C-alpha cells in the first residue's frame, strides 16, 4: 500500500540532540510507524495531516497527526502522536490511549463513562453519549457527556469532561475557587476523578466574546473590565495558587524561535530587537495581584441572558492586572493582523485599551510592553501548528511585537 500524503509538507532545522526529528515530517516513515503499530487499513486514507507540534529544542518533540479519510470527514479513532526524547525510542500512541492522560480512555468510552458518572456524580445515569470536543495529545482533552437519567429516564444533562494529567487536577480545583471571586459566572464543577485527572463541568450556553466581536455585538469594554476587577481586588495570600511564570514563558519561546529561525538573518534580527526589551522585563517581573493569567476573548462566553462567563480559568493565581488586559489586547491585535474580521478586532482592541488606561491610570508604556510579550508568545503558534508559511508568520509576528514596543525596541 502506498503512503498517503503528509500535509502540510514542511520541516524544521536539524536538532543534534533529537536526530530523528526530521522523520516526524517524513510521510513514508510516519505512515510505516502507524501501520506497524496499529495495522494497515484496507484502504489508503486521503491524507495524514499534522495537527500540532509540541517542541522543546534538544529535549522533546511530540507531533500529533490526524488520519483523514476524505476532504470532509475525519475519524477520531485515527488521531495519533509520536514523541521523541534524547536517547529514548520513539513513543507512538493513539487516541484515546494516551499514556499522559490515564483517564482519557475510560472517559471516552460510553460504557466506562457510565460507570464513572454513577460513581463520582450524584446521579444514576441511564444512558451516556460521548462526543470528543478537543484533544491535544499528552496535554488535555475535552469530551461532551450527554447524560440521560432520572426516574422517567427522560432528564437530559450535558456535561463537559476535562481530562488532564492527574497531577494538574488539584491546580484546576484551586484555581476554580479563586476564579469564583471574579465577576464572571463559572461553569459549575459537578464531580471529579482524581486518579484519572477528570473533572466534570456543567454546560454553559452562549457565544464566545470572539464570536461577538466578529459579529459586531460584543459587550462594552467596561463590562469586561467590571468582571475582572473583583478578581484583582482579592487580597493576595502567600502560597495561594500558582504564579504566572513570565520568565519561564519568555525563555521557552526565545529558545524555540532562536532554533527554528537559524540561518534566517532578518527574522533573527527582529527576534533580537524584541528580546532586547522583553528579556530584562521578564527577568524583573514579579506578581502583584490575583489575576486570570491567560485572559483572552476565546475564554469568555456571553450567555443568552447577557451574563459573562469564564470557560477556562486553570491559570488563575498570583499575576498582574495589566497582563490580563494586555493578553486580551495581544490576541485581538494578532487577529486584526492575521485573522478574520480585522477591523472589528482592531476596533475592540482600541476600545479595551482606551477604557483600561483611562479607568485605572496605568502607564501606557507598561501596558504596551506586556502586550508585546503576549504577541511574542503567540509567535510560536505558527510553528506549533506547523503551517506551511510558519517562518514568514513568525517574522511577521515579531514585527508586530516590535511595532507595539515602538522605537525603544
């Protein structure tokens, strides 16, 4: 059987500590590994698509793939990943059998999910339907559990099961308690399975702030700020929550970009200009308040009743109020430059920035540096998504960060 094409056709610079890195982008080798491990399908798929790259130069590379049967259909059962580490054999695994997410295979099975729900939630389910929503190999998964229960078996409840490495579950539960002090509604946590790293949350209907911005129906910027203020005003206690790691985020991004941009002189020059400002800033930064720490427009829902709800709050902990606003500005700026509805995104960004500076009396330069840091972190996205044009996207992202920093960069 011939190998299906591997898309996108792209590659990264060689990594001496990971000599097999190039094989992760070799379609024939990838397909051979899949067939050897899982068996050869009766028909050759339409393509194998690279879905996500997690890469720490010299330390670890994990590429996830999707086996696509046609132009309009993909099968959940054919998501797989290959991990490389120095001095170790390749690790190949397939959804839902993820060695880093021990609860996933159980939570993804309707029969086993039925047992889990009966054990960990105060309901007696009659029937459970499982629908995958999101999966990032080795890191996280979100499943939709549609549960039929009750005396008449006609009561229907939709829950979202978030699956993570078990060691991260206590952090999420602690962050939820902190996030509850904000002005946002939170999806109620209705149960958890600590050994499997699974937590169930109730469904919160609504549209994301991103969708509302694009449609021109977003709430006034001050409403978003109103919901953040109670979180920022919560007294910061010692050892409460996990702090935002600004220096660590800077180092990992700088290390990745320095490696993948080798021999690209213009891009490396742009990187040097940006890191010349952001490096000292990241090293000197320290938390000053309780904050969301990963706040952006795709984390917020507007419910049918008009309330603002947070759908992701795992990073809540010691941070920086300006960083919450700056991260939102960075995402909006990125979409205004590279995404859909650029005028709407830029207009909302300008509104948020103006409202925050006027309301809180912040120094504009300090907010700009934080926004540039957020854009700098986003420049790794084209690499992680393995876009064909990742190099030019990275260079454009660095130029955008430099633009925000201004002449001082």
